[in-house]
């Protein structure tokens, strides 16, 4: 049955369907219609939209009517960088950070990622699935409709496969669009500490082939940064992943300008993520590439780190995407509305730029912007309806208010 959303106060996030990402000055462009309607066909795709007075030609027969009650309708948030399959929590490290320990210092003491790996090893697949679905539902309640989920808290073949099987189950059971990323090179597994080369051999020769054999990952990722994996090791892992059909995505420049941006662009990475320590040289490398800089302001907020140079990137002609980085250690929040607010307050993005970065460009960073991330005829109807708001600028302005009234996916 078709569905008609009427009494829409603001219809926002309109872009031509052929536009898969926004760059430079385009970041501040967005189609907006006041007093609008939107028609969804019986296949769940957007069939038509426009001004309310133009819908008079539509018959109400065999159409489910949805009253937006004067609220705003816009694409659901797309979150292209999360780690929501995990066990336990790490509030002890939160206290350590308050006491002055850095992320790198906690990792060197055996905490951080290795702590999560220990907890995950002792947790069943069923328990991981149950808790991850709870987190996903929390994300959906704040307006998220597309999610990338990484492994990386396993660091053994069995535990990485366990994580990715959970993500596969989530793909099959969730209403949201989910893509999966293999991140076996998130850190060196505990049994390989001091033998990083051997761990890289293990990822390349054992993990990647088994992940591919079960068809568990759409993408492959590496934590290419100071104290983690080198550009040369990253390159080897990405090359192997590509041979098995996994397109690269990279953690880069969180702790230092690591060389990860160059490796990512050279290997046609879909995105390079974090970039808190990105330099002007990194920005230059990204210009003209198909790689999306994906920024994680929630990480900077929670770890009290510098924010990625979003303003410089846009002024250099780049597009940017935003993501939550939701994980138990460095960003235990999945609220993309708060991420949009942080991008405006701390990165000096205009509200339209931040919303575009969390919708269309974020969908591009997941490889799904042909179907998600904007309002366009033919795209999937992955939409949120808010309470009545005075303008879209209100969305990041009201940074803690829950404004999502309904989600249609």
C-alpha cells in the first residue's frame, strides 16, 4: 500500500538523485519545501513530493495517510562509523582519563581495545546480538536509519567471526540499513603483543580469507596511526582485503598525521575516518579523490582532543561526512543529532553543512548514497518526522532536545 505523509511543516534534505555526495560550497546547499507532502510507493520508495497544494490530484483511495502534524520530514541520519557490537563497558577508563591518562597511555597499559577484546571473548554470540540490537534501537529512536558496524574487538579469528556473524544477523532482522566492516587490524591481539609483523601475517593469511569465505564483510578497515599499524602494514592488509572483494575504509590521523590518508587515497578507500590530526598536506591529498573524509566530533568531545579541521576541508573544496564512532571506550554515544550539534559548535559548520554531512555524505561514506541520505524520487523512503520546529537550524541549536516523533523506513 502507498503511504502519504501530509501536513509537513518543512520537507528538507532534497537533492537530485544523481548527486551522490556534496563537496566544497555544495555542502551549504539543500532543497527545502515548506508546507509539503511526500508520497511513498508500495515498494517503499519515494514516488513524489512537493507543495501541499499540489497533492490535490492524488486520490486518497488505497493510500495510508500519515499526518506529520506540522513537523519536519528529512532523511534519517546515516552513521558511517560505529563499533556497536561489544561486550561490557569501560567506565573505569573514563575515570582514568579524568585523572589525566591519555588514550595512548591507557592502551599501552593493556586497556582500551584489548580490554574490550577480553570482555568479548568471554561473551556469547547470542548475548552480543541482544545487546547490539538494544543499541541499534536506541540509535533508531534518535533518527538514525543507516549504520556501518565494524568488528575489531575480537582480534582472534574465532572472535572476529563471532562479531561479524552478529552483524549479519542484525542485517537480516533490523529495519535500518546496515553495512559491515572487518577491522581485525584494530590493535595487535594480546597473544601477539611484541610481534606485530606476525599479527599482520595472521590477519592477511588467516582472518581475511575466512571472513571472505563466509561473506561477512562489505569493507575492510585498519587502524593506521601512531602506536598502531604502519602505512606499510596497512597497505598490505588493504591489498589483501581488496583481492577478496572488501573495499578499504581507514582509521587515520586520530593521534598523529600517520600517512593513512595517502594509503587510503592510493587504494581508493571509500572513506578515511577520524582525521583529528590531519594536516594541510592530508587535505591536499584528498582533493580530487573519491575518498570521503569522515569526521568524529564525539571522539574529540569525550577524549578532550582537538577537533578535525572541517572548516579548512570544506574551504579547500572537500566534502565531509559525520559519524558517531559509538564504542565503549572513546565515544559511548550514538546520538547523531548531538554529533551534528558538535560539528556546528566546535567545528564551525553551518547547520545545513552539518546535516548534509550526516545524511547524504554519510551515506556516501557507507557506499549507499544511491539509495539513502536524501529526498529524491526513486530513493528508499528512510525518513524521520520531527515535532514541529521553526527551521532546520533548530536541529543543532536544540542540542539535547529529543525531536524525532516517528521514523519511517
